[in-house]
C-alpha cells in the first residue's frame, strides 16, 4: 500500500515549482479540505506513487507577524517554518508517513456510535502530550479544535494546522487572536490580552467536551462568557471535574498542563482491541462530503484599546 505524506507548499511558489520542482515530483489530485487560509489536496509522489497530502497556503491571507525568516530557506510562513523544527509522535510533520485514512476528530465525533470514556481518555492524553511538547518549545498552537486533530485506525492522533501558532514568553502578552470563536476563552473574547498557555487550556477543554458529548459546550459569545456547562448526559465525576477545570472562566484558576500530571481519568487503561473492526470508526466517504458545512470558520481579531475588533476571514 502506498504511503501517505503531508507536505506544505505555497501557492505562489507553484509557478516556480511548476517549472521544475513541485510538479516534477508531485501530481495534485482531489481536494480534501478547505480552510480560511488555503486548501488541502490529495497528491501523488511521481517517483514511487506515494500518496501525499498537500496544503496550499494563500500568502495574501497570512498576517505580517506570521512570517518567518529562515537562514536556509528565506522568508517562509511561520506555519511552514514551525513544522520543519518539530518532531513528536503527536505532531504532524512537513512530510509524514501515511497516517490513517485522513479522518479528523470532527469526523470521528460525528460517526462515534457510543461514547466511551476509556477511548476518549486514550485520544485526549495524546493531544495533551502533543501540546505539552509544543509548550516545552515555547510554541502555542492557538487553534486547537477537533478538525485540527487527525487520527488513524489505531486511534493515534496528530495535531495539524500551525497557521495560528506563535512563540510565547512568560510575562509577554498577545494582543491579537486568530483562531476559532467557539474555542476562544472568555477573557480573550472580552478583550483581555493573554500569555498563551491559558488560552490553549480552554481550547483543550472545549475539544474534550466536544469529544465526550458530541456537541459544543458554547455556541456564541454570550454562552462562552457565562461559561455554564449543560452536559446532555452524565459522565464520571473524574471526567466532569476535568472538563469543568479546563473550562474555568478565571484563567488563573484554570487547569494547567502541570495540574494534569498524574490525573487518574487521563491515565486510565484502554484496551484498543475492543474497538477493532468497528466500522463506525473507519472512514468511508470522501472527507469534504463528511464534513459538510458544519466547520466553524476561523476568525481573527485585533484589540483596539479595550475592545476586540473582529473580522471573519472566510
Ligand atoms: P486550514 O488552516 O485551512 O484549517 P488545515 O491544515 O487545518 O488547514 O487543513 C484543513 C483540513 O484538511 C483539516 O481539517 C483536515 O481535515 C485536512 N487535513 C490537513 N492535513 C491533513 C493530513 N496530513 N492528513 C489528513 N487530512 C488532513
Ligand atoms: Mg484547520
Ligand atoms: Mg489553520
């Protein structure tokens, strides 16, 4: 079976690459995803028929502070530069081996037949491992959500989409947000500047809630600010406590990565053989058909004085 790779190529480079590089090496096939900043297509590496996933990034959609000057490659989108520097089993690579059938967590949640805490814990702790790795490199992803996590048939997950990522520093604050509104922390929605990790923990909490309950915890700004949880069915106390701690409206009281070390729910055993062969966990339809129109758009806003000034980017 051909391997699947993931590579990121810039749209305007296609002209240059077209006369020698990209199109000599790769054939572009059908579209599998479209986001605010470009589109993602299947492709084939010509020399060995290896399946690849190619992300085309619209340079014009990249904000000025999301560019990076690399000593070797020159001016690159930060998203591309970051991927060249990262190496972890739960983080996508610039060029990676086949990873599942291209299912993301959004789609998985959609098809999930019965909710199972052990399996949720197994996937969620890989997300935590990936984010802990990023934070140890002083990188915040800033767009953690179900559709930016892909998984394979063995429930191994990888974090993708570094289009909103940035380097952070303790004591230094961001004054712009460029992520997904439904995953944005209440203090940031209300116009407060933020260090980074506390915003990420909130988004992780929204992702956990969505994975567990199959619906968003908050659907608009008012609901996010109110931050009251109305789960559609009961789960274990340990799980509900973790969800509520991650979704604590006060950033200083919110669960941190450190707080999760040794958490019993997070480290519970999971027997993967129990889920083997369950067709609901396998991808059948082309990705873009499965996803429909339900994807929340990525939004960005810049703080002008005390108020966030919002513009939807798609
Ligand atoms: P955007 O910044 O536009 O959101 P993403 O990098 O998130 O772009 O890619 C858009 C979608 O394409 C993802 O949500 C995912 O479904 C799909 N996708 C991206 N990279 C891969 C990959 N390596 N393997 C499978 N699917 C992918
Ligand atoms: Mg994305
Ligand atoms: Mg993105």
